[in-house]
C-alpha cells in the first residue's frame, strides 16, 4: 500500500495557524500525511505546525505552492523576484516542519494560458530554467527537493504534459528536481495516463489523485486499474495525495473553477477517496 495524503485546499484556504485544527481529523480518517497548500508562509508559525503534526501523529512530506498572478518565473522582473522570494520562503518553512518536497506548477502563474509564439516560448523557457536552477540548488543545500507539475491547457500554456515536464527537468539538470503528476490534468492532456506514469519512472514522487471531475477518485471514468499497474511497474515509492476543491472554500474554488458541488461534501471526497486509493 502506498503512502496516502490529503491536500489542505479541500478544507481551508488560505492556510493559517488556525488551519492546523484539521490535522487531527485527517489522522482520524486514516490519512498517513497532509500536504499543506501554503499561500503566505510569512503568516504561519512553522513551529506551531510542526507541533500540531506531532500531536496528530500525521506526516507532512510535501508543501504545495500557490502560484497566483504575481508569482511567475516567466513574468516581468518583479513577478520573477516575487516568485523566488515566495518559493524560497516555502523551502525555509519546510525545513522547520520536516517536509521533504516543494510541489506544484513552480514555473508560472496558474491561469496564465495564451498563444505563445515558439520563439517567445524559447526565451521564456531560458528564463524559467535559470530560476529553477537557482531554486533547485537552494533546495538541495537544505536536503530538500522540488517537483514540477504539468497543468492542463486551460490553466497554463507552458507545461501541459509529462514529456514537457521531463524536458524542463532535464534542462534544470539537478537531482533535486522531481516530477509531480495529477490525474485531473492528465485526463485532459495525456492520451494514456499509465504511459505518462511509466515515462516519469523513478522521477515521479507525487501523484495528485482525484476523479476526472475533481471528485472522489474511483467514482469516475479514469482507468485506475492501468494507473495502479503503471505505479507497480515503476516501483513507485512516493505519495498518492487527494487534491480536490469544494465551493465552500471560496478562495481556491474560483481559481480551480469549482462552480458546483462535485460530491456531497469534502469529507466524502476525503474518506471515500482514501478507501478507494488503498485498493490501487
């Protein structure tokens, strides 16, 4: 059985000191880990989070970056610097709480999707790679890792597929750079999710796992049997993490285009999703 976690975006955003109240509930439901979606690390006490994790008996291996409009490694100079300051602050936070890997679309703002000419894309790519090299070195010096997540075409035009993420990781050329795939995004962009997982191979350390509509994994049309086999084929040692959203968490619902109830409740997504992922 794989390590299975829950992303905090399902229940709270932005993450604050008060958000640690969810940790005991996540542990009660049976999750091994929590993935913290951390919008403003400067406003959260890492020592308080570390203690809350210990009190709940819950692990935290990954922190998920929230790449808003002002955080963009291919944006203007201010946006690039803002991104670096933010992502390094997340790594500093992680070092204190004992997390291991910074994950998400670290390269650009979520929602920036436009027709980019190839020559412009190549220039953007050079800029992004330069920043990711600096970020990866900063992470490696702390004994941490970063993982690049492809997003679907409606959320970015920069990295949509596993092949593109592998190419970007190759350009950064640092062992601290890993891959992070997501069943929701892959359902849109990959012809066969299992093939993408096999391509990622040993670099894959996180699989965000949710239904094709962001609902309960297993309560959808995704071919979970082939995904499970692909994970076995690559001897997957990472985490399966449920990342979903509900309209109740308004800050993240708008960004994720969640306009209706996908399932009966966030608890349903978490509890039933966990039960299903234990069978993958």
